[in-house]
C-alpha cells in the first residue's frame, strides 16, 4: 500500500534530492545555469498568459510599432521624419520611452555568455520550454474545436456559426503563440530602434547582429520578410549577413533554393526531410519568410560547383477571396514574386487539401510569373506533391505549360520539371507520415525515403547544372533582394486578379487541349499499330483490288495521315487561344506579349508529337516486318526440323547407341542453313556515324563563319579520348598578356568547358537509353547545347576554342552513337536477329530430340519387355488347348480315341512305310518316335486346315484392341500430368489386366529402366506409336509363318503348352513295357493291375543274341514261356530263372504262350530287315525258320488287324 503522506514533485525538484541521496546526476553546471537563465526569460509566462507576456516583455512586437519603425527608417533618407513624427505622436512617445525589458535583457545576456556550452544548453532549454507551451496551447484549442464540432447541427446556419468559432479560435491561437522567433525579432526591432534613436537604446545593441549571426550558424532561421508589415528589415539583414560574411572564407559561390507553398503545404517538413533543417512548424509560426545557410561539404563542392546553399522558406502563404482581403492577395503575390525572383531553383510544394487550395497556388504562381517575366529572373522549378491525386498532377502539367509560354523568346529560358513523390510507388501515407508527425515508434515506409532521396538528387542536380542568377556573395545577395523588393513594391501591377485568373484559365484550357491531343494521338497510334500488325506482304493495296504494297508504302501512308491528324488537332488549340484573346477583355494587355508565345509553344508541341509518332510508326513497321520474317522463318524451320527429328528418331530406333551432341549440332546446322538460304535475306548496311557527324560539325562551324580550323575535322576519330583541356592557344595575344597578371579567364574557360561537356554527356546518355537508330538531329541537339552555352560565356577566346570544344564533344558522341547504331542494326537486321535465335533454337531442337528419343525408347522398351510378351502369351496361351481339341474332335478323333487305336495306327503306318530307320527308332526309342509322329500329324493337320492362322489372328486382334484401349484410358485420365514414368506404365498394366485374361510381366518396372520423370501425354503418344509398330511387326511375322508346315512348326515351338505332349499322354497307355521284349502294355482298362501286350517282339529286334552263338535271337516272349529256356537279369540277382516261372519275378505280367496266337507282324519285320538289324547291332543275322521268310506284308497286316480286332476291308 502507498502511504498517504507521499506527495508528487517535478523532475527539476528531484535533482536536489538526488544529490542529497548521493545519486549521480549528469546535468553539469552550464546546464543548470542555462536552465536558470531560461526561467529568468520566461518568468511570468504561466501567471500572466502568453498574450499578456508578449505585451509586457516584447512591446515592440505590436504591428503598429513594427510599421512605425519601418516607416521611420524609410523616411530618413527622404527628409520626411518630422512629418511622420507628427502623424504618429503617440507611437513616437512610446518608442522614445522604450526601455529594454527584463526578459529580452536576460535573453540577450544568455546569448552573450562566454561559455558556448552554456549558450547551447540555453537555446535547447528555451526551445523545449516554448515547444511545451505551444503543445499545451494547441491541445487546448483542439479540444475546443472538437467540442464545437460535437454540438453542431446539420443546418447551414449552425455550420456557419461553428466555422466562425473555429476561425476565431485559430486566430486566438496565432495571437497567443510564443516562439523563439519572437525573441529574435525583438532583437531585430531593438537594433532598428537603436538606428532610429541612438540615445534610447544602449550601445551594446550594436552587438545584436553578431548574436543573430551566431544563431544562424547554430541553425536558427533568420527572418527575411515580415509579411505582417510587408517589410524587409534591410539594415538588420545587412548587418547580420555582414557578420556572417566575416566568418566564412572569401570567394564562396552561392546558390539559392526557395520552397514555396500555401499555408497547408508544410514546407518545413520538406526541408527537414531533404537537408535535416529545423524550420518553425507552419501551424505555430509567424507570417514571415525565413532563410538559412548551408555550407556544402568539401567533397561535393567541385561536383556541384557552389559552396553555399541559401534556403528560403515561407509559411502561411495563402491567396484568399479578393472580396474579403484584397490587400492580403497583393501581399502574398508580392512575397511570392520576391522569393521566386531571388531563387535559382524554386521548389513548389503542393498542398494536401482540396481543389481550392490547388487553385490558390495556381493564382499565386501565375501572378509571380507574369511579374518576373519583365525582369528576366524566372528560375527553374520543381513541383512536389505529397500524394498521387490527379489534381496535383494536373497542376504540375499546367505550371509546366506556364513556364513554356512565359519563357518563350527569353535569351536564357528557365525550365520546369514536374516531380511527384509517388514516383517510387510509395503509398500516399508515406509522405504524410512525416508531415502529420506520427508516433515516434511508427515505422516509415522505405518508399518514402527513396522518394526523398530522388528529390534531393534532382534538386542538387538542377542547382549544379544551370547557371546561377544569384550574386556570388551574401552582401550582393542582400543588395539584390532590396532592389527586387523595391521593384515589386513600386510595380504598377497591371496583372490584377482578373488578368491572372483569365491567364490561369487559358493555360489550363491549353493544357487540357494538349493532353486531349496526346490522348487522341495515342488512340490513333494504337489503331495504326493494329493496322501494321495485320499487315503482311500480301495485303491488298487500297487503290487496287489485286495489288500489293510493301511496308515502305504503308509507312509513308501512315506518316502522311499522322501529320494531317496532328495538324488538325493543333489548329483547334491555336483557334481556341486566338478566340480567348479576342473575347476576354482582361487579357487585352497581354495579347501582344503572349499570344505568339502560345502559338509557338503549340507549334513546338506539334513538331514533338509528329516526331514521336513517326518514330513509333517506324519502330512498329520495323517490328512487324521482323515479326513476319521471323514467323515465316520459324514456320519453315519448324517443318524442316520436325522432318529431321523424325529421321533422327527412326535412326535412333535401329541404333542402340545415343547420338552425340556434335552429330545433332551438325544436322541442325545443315537444316538451319538450308532454311535460311530459302528466305533470300541480305544483311542491313551499317553507316559510318563518324563521317556523318564530321559533316554536320563542318556545316555548323561554317554557319558560324568559322573556316580556319576545319582541317582538324579530318582527325576526328582520334579526338574525345582524353579530357578536354583549355590551353593558351585558345586565347588571343591580348588575353595572353592579361594572363601574366590574371589566370581567371583560363580557369573560367575550363569550368565552362567541363560544364558544357557534362551537359552534352547527359543528353547523349539519355539518347542512348532510347535504344533507337541514329538520327542526324541528335548531333544537331548536341551542337545546339554548345551554341547556347557559347552565347552565354563571359570570357574572350579565339574561334579555335569553339572548334576544339565541339570537336571533342562530337568525337565522343560519334563513338557512342556508332555503338548505338551498331546495336540497333544487330536488333533490326533479320539475319542478326535469326542468328541470335540460333542457339536457343538448337537447344530446343536438342531438347525435343532427347525428350522424344527418351520417351520413344521408354515406350519401345515397355512394349518390348512387357506388352509384347503379354500379347504373345495372350495369343499363344490357349492355342495348345485349341489344337488338342481340334485333333481329338476332327479327323484324328479315331486315332486318338484310345491307346490301342493309336498303337494300331502307328504299327500299320510303319508296315506300310516299310522304312527300316523308322522301325529301328520305334523299337529303340519309342517315346521320342511317337512324339515326333504325333507332332508330324498335328503339323500336317493344321497346315491342311489353316485353323492355327485363323485362331491366332483372332487372338491377335483381340489383344491389340485391349492394349490400345488400356493406353488411351491413361491418356484420358492423366493428360498433361508430368511425373514418374513408372506410375503411368503401372497404370497401363492395371488397365490391361482388368480385362481378366491378360497377364503383363511387370518385374522390369521395378528396376532403374523407367525411374525418371516425363510428360505422361508424350509417353502415351509414344506408346500408341509403339503399339502400331508392334502391330505391323507381329502382322508381318504371322504373315511369314502362314499355314506352311514350317510356319506351323515354328508356332508350335513357341507354345508354352506342347499339344504333341498332351496328345501323347492321352495315347501312351499305362507306360508299362514287357520286361523281356519291351512291348507296351495295351490293356484298355485304365485301372488294370495285370499287364498284357498283344504283340510281343522277337528278342533280336532289341539286339539280343542267342546264348550259343552271336546271331540275333528270333525267340519271342510267347515262345520262351512255352519252352524250357532260362533268363537272368538284375531282377533275378544274376540267377537263371525258367521263362515258365517268369511270374515269380514279374507277377503283374501275363504273357500267353505262342500256341494262343500266331504273331506274324514282328516275324515279318525281323525276316524283312534281318541283315539290317544285324548290321545295326553288330552281330550275326538271326537264323530264322524258313516259314518266317515266306511271310508277306499283306499277311502281316492281316495278322495286325486280327490281333487288334480291326475288321477286314
């Protein structure tokens, strides 16, 4: 809890307590002394009030006293002092009784302190105290204004009364304001009073100008004009500037910058932003004009060409309604005229308010223009806005028009420049932030800083670039100020408000019409550009229905139309000007002076617009020609390159390697050259700019009567490479004698030359930025700059100086313009233009090839590794089953009905074929023989019926249709998407396998072969192309196979399931063979357990020989089981076993004795090929019974039919 005994105290009271507590305070003795002096000066302000304080402590501040002092001073030279004294007895009595007050005495003593630190503290303390008082006053007035606004109704009467109350409060605020300038003006008035009545004021008043000079160096503005009394304190200013002059080195060059604006323009904020100066804020300042002096830094003096910058600022400048305050209008115009006339550059600060404020600025500026026109003292102007409002931009254009009209015909015309602080694309609040004093922590938009920097650079450039109208010294400046002020005050002012208003209206009307002209020509130019863009070499000419015109004729036609259009529009402006001068009586006294100026100004505008339109037309036609040629070339080249790409891609299909970049470049170059040669283009001719410049320079010098030094022009190429130096050769003999005592002319000539060269270089640089072709007028403009400068030179030189200077400038310009011309030729020449496109076209060609080749290879690999195997599997997969069904259901149904039928037919075919090798293969390797025989039967059947080709084509068409739909489905779903190629191919496989009967091998997709990103639309297109190629390839392959036995055999070899194997399994039986003769078991029952064979074979057919000789054995199994013969083998463990007991070893076999049937078939075979078998088995022929040799083939066939139960035919 805070104790109730605590009490508040000020910061100042805390200082003593802090010392008692041992707390270190950074305020030293000078600071305390200065604060004490401030208290002395401001003693009684809070108790008496600001208004009463000024009446008591600053008695000379009354307007009557100031006017009286001014009149006394003005009357002294004229001897009218007694008359004035009689008219102002009461005021004289007050002045005669004047004694310096305590406040002003303390103020002067504080400024006179020997300790400069204490004086600095004093000025800072008093400024802080006065600012605090001003803030309190402003806050109080603002609260009163707000309360008035809240109580107002919407009726007009209430609004008027409220406005009157607000104005009254603002006037009270103005009267109650107390600032540092009031004390400095009191010093001024005391000094002037001392000059009027030396006995009244002590002699130490003479030191007041020195104190004022110190204040000026300290940064406190010096009052130049007191607008409340419309006077200039000449004596005071002379003495103060004399003191300033004593404190700076001699020979300092001076430039004057004036900031002019209405009461709401806040000029002080602009100066603060530009130069960091502190002028009094507009809403608290007196109605006066102030000046400050800046010393240019040493590092910038040579570049800027001046040493001192005198800044003049005025506040509270306003031009109200004439019916209310005619004198105020006159005073504002006089002040504006004076300040503009004194300056080298005038910065017109446009206000933030509505159109009324803009109009008032316009009136003030126009009146000043009209007055100064007679004195030839119109400076250069910069118009500054604090926003992007269109009204401010229009004002800038109107003032620019005034400058052109008023300065027409002057020997050294001034210039004007419209400068918007929005050039840096800053929002409108950026500049308003500084003007409206935002919170200290508010962030400033960087665009505002950029705009201020740009404005500052422009101001300094104009001050440096243009010749000064100001005197060289401060004292001369003061004399010029007084003379100009006297001239302004004594002016009859034939330009009244009505004249000024009428002139403003006329300039505004002309400015509007000129903008209308520019807008009209912009629209016309847009239409012309559309015509040009639609033009080509086959465009019909307007005069003939079937004729054609070239671009040159089109350009001439458009130029002629443009000239007529411009002349028609400008004639309207001139007619309007003539009409206004005839009908408006207020302009009657200006007709002879300014009507021709308007006409010539419009004429210059006409030429400028015509030149601009012609340049635009030429550029548009040139651009269109180049565009047409480029389109033709690119179309032809694209066709040729596309054909070349297809050829290279086809070659890439047959070549596994990748074409190198060098090969592709060679192919591209060949195609490029062939296409370019078809156009028949010729390179544009390059001009020798140096020769043209030399001719123009020679003509210029001869027109000036200079022909003596023209031989120097022959060596123009070697000039302009080194800095230009003024030498003794440039001066006459008389000048050389003078230079023995004075070098000023040479120094001046060098400075003059450097400035002219710099100005020409800037013009050349601006011209180069246009990036157009060279025109002769460029050198004419450069020579005009030099000629204008030579007309203003103040020193005497020989003609060789002009020749050398122009030769140096033109030589430099020729080199720059030659480079500009060469660059333009490079851009405008179709051949160079196409050559510039060559590299890009090649890389596009290379990119297309690599992309399409990569895409093509991806599609080909996918088709080869995935789609083709899937297609062949789909085609061949069911063929085996189809073939088996065909074989068992067609003509071969009986053959493959049962194993017995199959064995019968095989044995019958062997017998009828009567081929030993077939018998031998059947006996030795029956399984292989039977499979071959089945395959042969299948091939013969399929070849004869054509069934295989039909079924294969059906399956082929089905699978290709499915693949085409699967790929196109991806095209519909994923068009234009770029991504992983693997995902697209997997999607194709998914679509294809969704059919249910297609299997695509996808294991290759998991490898690196397809792990890259491509445009899926391109991949799909290549896949469709590859499918077409696969269709053609397989169609050709199947066509070559056809129905021939060889083709059928190749097809059967490619089947995964072999039909001959399946058929063999159907007819092979139980696969058991007789253990003695290897005869197959031919029991019909598939689940039998006892094996039998109807045709047991003689053992000699299987290479068995007799036991007692090497001859083949003719015994059969049937005869052995009926005899006492023995057998032994691995099954008997090497022990002999009687054949009769064979079932003890082979119980599952039943071998009937020979008595049950006669087997003539194999007896016939053995008897028929006995010798051949013996030879094959390398043994002796069998000793056959004689009756075997008598068996015939027919008997063997009959026996075979009988055994298998086949009825006889």
